[in-house]
């Protein structure tokens, strides 16, 4: 049986750019567009030419993507103006893009209140704008803004807006749940009704995530006949975000009800790069990845409790709905205060740490883990610190260097501009194979200064840590009072993009931080095979 084609439309660079705290540079946009193209996305919406200098510059040249159609976004002509006398439409027609996605109100309420015009003028605006873009050879689509709310208010008018675009030559008529409040059963019912008037292979869905159902609503629209899905990487978007393509793509590829009926432009090989794509975007935006994200999150294939871990070791399907490798992720069995031997053995196997099943040190390791977690250590969140503890308990960590002493001071003073600033200074004394090295460094805080000083000069080991960088620092107070215990988690990254997390616990936040920093450096040396 032949499969129907589903088309994926990415709006990360336009709708995703409305996320609070997200600002793309021109280079960011160029790199992300190429990454989306390589993944197999069918349409890459680059932004709104004319709305700002950056988008205008982005659309000054067509990036010539290999697979995706480069798409410009903008409004239909304004009420009371002709197409030829509307600067916004002119900017879209002049943009170096393969396709144009217009947006127009499809709600009688929105037309009356937001646009302050008539239904007839709104319909004429849609027809004129689509026809003008079609006349210059562009593939045209229309985002029917507020479609579902508009349909529930005045179904005839909402449908008239969609049909006006289709009849004028639009390749796609996209139904938008702009406020994100429509339920999946409503989406399915309404889309099915729309496809009685417009062929489903010309209908798309654009869902927002305000009820945490954007993915569900997108899939409901597909079941009802829509054949284009709009979304963003990692679910970026204004308010609560858009439909998450990093969830939709593997669902469409791997879940029988969709995989047997449809094909998408993302190949099996490219699906295996999805985690990398997701993390690359987060890195570019300097955002910490959502560890609980479906499919691509660090915790998506994690097992913690002993009975679950034991079952996963026997057959991963006992607690996994798909193989993690299919999306570029990996299985992980956590070691925690609920750990048994099966958890520990699974984690040792994953880390490639050799052991003997009859070695009494394994029992000692389990007990050590439980004891340290009772003190506040969280090894389920600190894979690298667990590996070092396991290697030390089993006697397999080289002695690279010894920190003899460190000192951290925080000073508030006036800088050369007469501004009052706070500066931290750290000094670290290290013994490397009998050679005493002293390093000092300033930082914007005591931990930053300590980190820089520790890694400033490690003698013969310096070359192994040159690319090591701290990318996240998290602190949690475990109990109250003046004797509160602090847990510090540090996430690090190396030149290969590999990441690991280390943990430190102490009543003193600097001491806890230093434990985590030391583990990160030692882990990097072990990982790199540095000689003792």
C-alpha cells in the first residue's frame, strides 16, 4: 500500500524567535536553516522581510537549500490599500524566497475588533494577496489566524477565508490555533469538516501549546485529513510555544498508525541525528536542554528504580516505547538511593568500566552510593561523578595531580571608570608529579575564579583540558538553618560536544563547588586516556 506524503513546515526562525529570551543573529539563522534542510524539513520559514533589518538582510539572498523551500512570512494587504500600494506585500514579493506564507484573520470577531474592517474587505485582501504572489511564480500559502476560535464563532466566515485563499491559488491553507486553547477532539472535527470543502492535501495545521496539546492537536489534524504540519524545534514559540517537531517527527516515523500510512522528508538516518539537532539549537541559544523532553531529552530513556532497571537489562522493551538509538539518544540506568546491584552493574557496563561479578568491591560500591546519597549526593544527576566513584572503589583511577591548597577572596572596589564592582580572586596550588604549580585568576564570582585558576596550568595535563568548559551550574540547599548543606551540580562539555555532570556536597558552597570542579577535570583526563 502506497503511503501519503506529509509535509513538515518549520517556523523556528519566525514564530520560534518570539520566545522570551530568544534572539537569533543572521549567522544563527543561516546555520539553523541549513541544519533544518539537512534534517529533511520541507519548508523553512525564515522570518518577516521588512519587519526588521535582520530579516530583510536574511531575505536579500536565497540560501539555496537542497531540500527545503525557503519561505517568507507576512501579512496580506491592509484594508483600504491595493496590493501594489502595500509596502508589506511589496517586501514579500521582492524577497529572495521560494514560497510566501501570508497570514490573515479568519475570525469575524478578530476582523471586527482587531482590524476594524469588514468581512468582505478581509476576504478581498486574502484573494488579492494570494493572486499577486501566485502571479510572480511563488508557491503561496495562507495561515488562517484564529481559525478554530473563528470557526466556533462563525463557521461560514472562517471557511470563506480558507476557501478564498484556495480558490485564488494557494498551495496550502493552514488552520491556526493561534490562542492555543482548542482541544484535540475539536481540532479533529473541524479539520474533517474543512476537508469537505478543501482537499486535505492542501490543508495544514499550526498549533500552539497553551494547553500542552500542540503535538496532540497536530496529530489530530493529520488524522482528520491535513497533510502539512507547522512547528518548531524544541517547541519554541511565544507564550507556551508551538508544536514541537522534535516530538512530532519521531512519532510520525516510528508509531505504527502514522508510519504505516504516511511518509515524511526525514529519513531514518537523519532521524538518528535528532538529539544532536535539538542540542545544537539549545547550544546556539545558550539554553539548558530540557532533560525531560520526549524522545530527545536526557531523561527520555532513563530508568531509576531497581525493579525497572532489572527488567530493562533483560529486555529494554519492558520500559521503552522505542529504541533510543533511533533518535540519537541512549539508554541510561541511574544509580540512586534505590539502587541494587543490577542498577550498578548496568551503569558500569554503560560506562565501560571492567569488573568481576564476584568482586566484593561491588557490594561496597552499592553501600557507598547509598551512604553518600544519604549525605546529599545525587548520582542519578551526576553520571561523571558516579563513574569516578566507581573507578576509585574498584581501584581504577590514576593519580594525576594533587591540589595542595586553594584560596578564594571576594573584593568590592571601584574600577577605572569609577564604577563600583565586585571581583573574585582565586589562587590554586597544585602538585603535578612533584612539580608545584601556582595559578591565580579573577572571575565574576568565586566559583568562576576557582574554575579558571584550577584549569589555568596543570603542567603536562594542560593539553587535555584546553577545550573543557563549564556550561551549567546549579545549586540546591538541602536543609535549613545556619548549618545548611549545599549540593552543587556542574555540567561540562568538551571539544567533541560530549557532556557530563559532576556533583559536590558540603555545608560550604565553595567546597561543594570545588568537589564538582575537580571531578569534572579528573573525568576529562580519564576520558581522554591521559597517562598517570
